[in-house]
């Protein structure tokens, strides 16, 4: 197992001193490709693109040295911490969170969110997410590349909602688009995105 594993939440803002120090000393860094390209990963560090979290966890368990896992926002909120903490990997983690992508999405929309439902479509849960959007008037949906805003809107066909699609939050390519649900499938959306689905009655 790595001598130390630090999970850094990154929301696109400058890293904290603790996070920057952990990254600078890492001999292995795992993260999404855009994160690995945007952050100052040490030149000699091994890089792992986070596709399968399980595969990355196995590599972390084998690694000798200091490792950093970069995640979006708060990695303990619908993030990688849940998977990395599974007993079969035997990993000990230090977690340095940033603002969650859901909190950022609601901030961009200028909306309070203590009354919101939050759901992820990861693991084939698109239908469940759509059902929650039908049942609740304020839902944040964490999407995937193959189950994004368009796929969610198609699952909600016939149910009128307003979509606030937040793409690439915290990056220079950040974009926030507000559309009615029937217009969402007409667009090509980027990953990662957070979708706020608003409307209906409690």
C-alpha cells in the first residue's frame, strides 16, 4: 500500500496549501485527464486516468510511495471516497475536500438547496434518477458521459421541468444553460455536468 494516500477535492480554484503540498510530494497521481493536465503533477509521478475506481484502488494498494487521488469538489459527497474505503482494498485515506459540484451548481443558479434531493446516475441508475425528478420539485443529478442531460430529459418525456445544466464547473470551459426539458435532447452536452431539475409539486 502507498505510504500515504491523500484524496484532494478540486473545484477549479487554486489548491489549498495542504493540497498543493500533497500533490507536490506525490509519486502517483490519479484523476480525470482534464485534472491531470490542469494541475501541477510532478514530472516523475506515475499518472492514472480515473476510469475504473476499482482498478485505481488496486494500483494504489500496490504502490510504494505517496499517492494523490484528485476528485471533483467534495470527494466524500457522491465521490470516490466511498469506493476507496471498501475493506477489500485496505486503504487509509486523508481527505481534503473542496466545495461540492452540487453546491457550486446551486450557487451558479442562485438557489438555496437545503430542500433539494441529490442523486447520481452512476452505476446504471438513470431510471431511478428520473423517477426522483418526477416526484420532487428540486433535484440535483450527477451525470455520466453515457447518461447525461439529454438521456435524463428523454426519460422525463411528457413531464415538464426546467433544466439548469452546469457543464465543466470550476474550469475555464464552465457553462451554465437553462432550458425547458423538451429542448434538452436537442443539444450536445459535455461531461462532467451537474443538472438541476426544477418544477412540479412536492
